């Protein structure tokens, strides 16, 4: 009898979570995700070489109604804590697939220390979130959680947010190793 209640309770919990996810998705007017085009091309890179490789390989996928202003938030996580945070100037994002708007919207060389190398494994998708009134705080929380869930103590996290209240940002995490 207890087993049947457990199975029914677990099924009800799963259904409730699925409905909560669907409800969240239905409230969204769109989302912007950060993706990595070719992780293998970054294998073994560190410092400014990694920075330049990321500039060439990061892609924004915007599922939005039209062009809108956005900002890139980049975090460097060390030992499970945000060590450096960067926010770009505003740029316009358009629906579809696009690269980053340029080097002036990306962290400089100081944000990519030479001792952090990318092993060339795939980047992993991060959480999706609505920035609300404090997008920097949300980006930092997402960075720490995303890397922790992937069992990475250090790495980078990138997410793009727009001021539109119903457009979510989905981040990308990259675990790194000491070189």
C-alpha cells in the first residue's frame, strides 16, 4: 500500500513540475540563449587565445518578436565563487542566430588569465532566467549554480539579458582546468 502511494505521489509531483515548467514557458515572449559553435577549436587554449577563440565561437540564438537591446554578462568562477564579473555595453539583438557584436562587447584580456585553460570538451547549457531588477546578481547566481551542477570548480559563464520583462536569458557554462 505504501509503495502505491509513493508511486502515485511521485507521479503527481512530476506532473506538477512539468506544469510549472510549461507555465513558465507560456509566460515568456521569447528567450536569448548563448551557444558554442565549435568547442574543439578551443581545446588547450588559455589567456588571450581563449578570449579570441570565444569571440569567434560564441553564438546568440534569439527567439524574440523583433530587434531589442541586450547586454552580455560574463562571469569567471574560481573555487565555486564568482571571481570576475563583466557586463557589456548595450547592443541590438535580432531574431535568429548571430555572433557577438564585437570585441568591445566582450571582456578584455584581464578577464582570461593564462592559468585557466579550456580542455576542449563541450560547453554545457546553463539555467534560464528572467533578470528582473538586478540582472548582475542573477547572472552571478546562475554562473555558480551552472558550474556546480556540471561539477566544475572553475570556468566561465555567459548569458545575455534584455530589459524586456518577459524575455529570458539562457546561459552557457565552460569548465576550465589549470594549465
